[in-house]
């Protein structure tokens, strides 16, 4: 939705991403590509979307929290950026990094 892609194009990009993920053993190459190609506002939006997925089941899992911290750092964002994104997804409340 964010980039206005047609469903078929988005599906094709997702399939390419899944194939690349299957060939990769680390998230570094993906986060580096995103960090260098995507403006900060869009990287923050990506973190908001990821928090939406992480929080979809209503449970804060320590492994998911650790992964989110790693992704946020590798995208060149701050813990506060992540906390604000999480807060936005949760619908407000206090910010806790």
C-alpha cells in the first residue's frame, strides 16, 4: 500500500525477497540495502509495520524484541525511533524503549 504497487507486482517482489532470504544466512545484507536506499522516514514506517506484525498476537516475545533491536540498529535508527513506532502501532500510551 505504502508504495502504491499493484497486487501482482507486490506478489512478485515478495517472492523474489523470499527466494533471496532462503539463500541468505544473515539479515545484514537486507538491512544494509534498505538503509542505503530508503529515506529515514520510510525506514521508520518499515519499523512500524514490523511492530504491527510482532504485536499482532498480543504477546511481547523476548526473541522478537531482540530481533527488532537488531533490525532497528542496522537500519540506522535509534531505540527511541523504535519505541515511538511501537507506541504508534499500540495506539498511544507511554514510550518505553
